C-alpha cells in the first residue's frame, strides 16, 4: 500500500489542495522533490513505533474518491483515528484499496500490530460494513463494537417514505440520546412496533445491529458524544472532500492517498481532545460503567 511512481502530471492538483496559493508557480523540479519527500514521509510514518502507545477508542471508516484520469474509477481510503490515554485524537492508519473488504481491513490492523500496537482498544466505532468488524474480531478480539448512529440514521431513512422522516428522526434521537439504556430500548421497541409490518427492511436494518448500537451506555457518559458516531472522521473528511472538489478530483489513486495523508495530518493539529479524558485510564483498566456511571464508588466522586 506504499506510494509508488507518482507522475508529475497528476501532482499539481494535489499540491494546490495541500498548499493552497503557495503551490502556484512551483517548478517541475520542485514538484518532484515534494512528491519524493511526501512519499518518504508516508513510508516512515506507516512504520512508526507504536509499542508505547495505548488507545482507548478507535474510529474506522472507508472514504471513496473518484479518480479523474481513469473513467468510472474510484478509490477507497481506509482510515483509523484513535484516542490515546490522554484523550488526544491521532491518525493511526490511512491506506488505499478498491473497497472496504475484510482482507483490506485485516491488512490495515495487522500493520498497526506490526508497529507495536499490541494492547487492544476498549471500543471501536464504525458503520455497518462487515469487512471491518470481521477483521477486528480476528486481530483485536477483545475490542467492543459501537455502530455509528449517523450512518444508521441515514440507512433507516433510506428505507422509509419521506413523510415518516420527521417521526423517525425523533425516535432515533430518543434512542441514542436517552439518559439510560432502558429508556433507549423503549424507543427502540416503539420503532419496531410502528414499522415492522409495513416496512420490514427498515426494522431489520435496526434489528441486525441492536447489540452494537447501544454499547456506549457501558462507557463514561462524558464520552458518549465522542463514541456514538464516526464524527472525528466524517468532519475531517468534509474538509478533505472540499479541497479535492476545488481541484476537480485527483488524477490517480496514489495522488489521492498522498493528498489525504497530508491533509489529515494537517487537520490533526487542530483536533480537540476528548472531554473527560481523566476517565480514560479507568476504562482501559476495565472498570465497569452502567448507563455511563462508574460502578466503583470512588470513581463516582471523580466523575462528578
């Protein structure tokens, strides 16, 4: 998955996306030097030592881009972001592939393990793509699963008439914004009762992930806003997509990967740490939380 042989012809658009106005007037030799430097940066970063790192949460997603120089071609950028023991969010992996397959995600996770990331994250957050979850079970079997509520909401609305969307959004909101799991499950069963007879595809979409949609209730309440969705990836890639759109897409798959890596690493500097990061060591130590509250009496005082 390393960068190979990027031509100078398809690199200027990427330079414009990364450097903005500073890219104007760069000579061909300068472009070649930048291309080579960024390739080496990516290679070095991909092999960095992670043996001393611990990550409590990871967010995973596959982002698709069109390839301008190949008709009807696209590339999937596989991305993993992690939150470390101090609550800082970091880019952990960014790789290119054709699609989000189990094999692709397995390779990404194995690469992280090869870099020394042996301690399993406590929770992984992602959409319903089975490839990632199958790979996660093989490489980090102790990591728990949380399905992204933004993706799930979109999938549910696609399976219902628009006239039901206002009511549906209210019920979904009641599920993932409820103060406790019992209340959330009441909203879940209401949804099933309302739509199961006429719209079984919608209810099946919700039923199939029920065990992974409400995992966040077993983690600190102050972290819920961070772990209910893949927003750390979605918000970052909204900017990446905007930059690639301005340059009318990328000329090649390798250019897309290079540009994505550089843009996300730049965005990483502005990522905010998790609220309630002082609770992270206790999550990593396996302390139990019920409806967001610690079972340990001493931890309750700290959480307050």
